[in-house]
C-alpha cells in the first residue's frame, strides 16, 4: 500500500492486554499503523514483533519490525507517515529477540495499543 497517510481518516484501535507467542491478527488485509504504544510489565526484557501477514504469525515467520521493551516500561513509537503493511497486520511477543524465538512471556506481560487504518 504505497503512500499510505492517515489524513483526515479516524484511526481504528487494536488493544491487547496479553500479547503472546501464539500471535494475533490486527488487520487481515493491507493497511498501516499510525499510533503504536507498547508496555512491558515484566522485570525482564520482552520483544514485540510485527508481521506483514493476514494470518496469525508463528515462530517460522519473519517479522518486519522487532521492538525491545525494557523491563517495567512503556514505549511509544513515533509514527509520522505510517508503517505500511501490504498483506495484513499481525503481532506476537516473545522473551527472546531471535525471529524464531518461541519463548512465551508471562500472562499480561506485554500490552499494546495500536492505531491503524
């Protein structure tokens, strides 16, 4: 989806209080992220991985973005022109940085709020 801009369109909201390794679909077709806030309630690092995928991501998929969440912190990602996804927007969280990491965070460690179109 080239030249995706928020413009005057109201953003849709995706909210997940327990992002896990099993992954979730934010949007099952092309779109973009314009607002991204992530929190880590754990006492150790967690990783949020975003996928350009219309189905649930797994450890065998390669994320297009990986974000490190420091212990007990909130990270707000400045998104000016949007992060484009041509197939769909999917997300998962892990305790390890490797693309194929399949180590689950504890329940409610990772919280995300995404504004998307």
